[in-house]
C-alpha cells in the first residue's frame, strides 16, 4: 500500500462526509495507523453528527461498507470512527 492510496482513502471519506453535512468546511479526517489497520477519525460540526450517522446508523454503515470494499482492494484494513464534539483521541 502506498502513501497515495492512504491519501485517496482519506479524501474519499472526506468527500462523502462533505456531501452529507450542512457545514462541509468543518469536516476533518485524521488517519491513525496501527499495525495492520488504519483508523479514520471523522469529525464534523456538532449539528451534523446525526447526518453522517443516519437513521439507525444506516449512513455510517454504508460508509463502512465502502471502506470494506476499499480494504479488500488495497489489502489493508480501514475502520471509521465518527467523533463527537467531546470525544478526544
């Protein structure tokens, strides 16, 4: 897996989130590399958290499904954490 692949996955999640929220400028994606996994931490404006989670978590589940497909293609596991305002890493 190359650095360009990692940047592309970050950008993919960022663009999906920007399309869903009312404040796209507040969308941030941080990558945390672990041994065999990259954790993508998504932070949005507090009033937009529900939009990226969706009813009964359906939107978040859909984004995680896309990340699963990307993980299979790139042979590297990606997980998504949606952070709320008071969450700290």
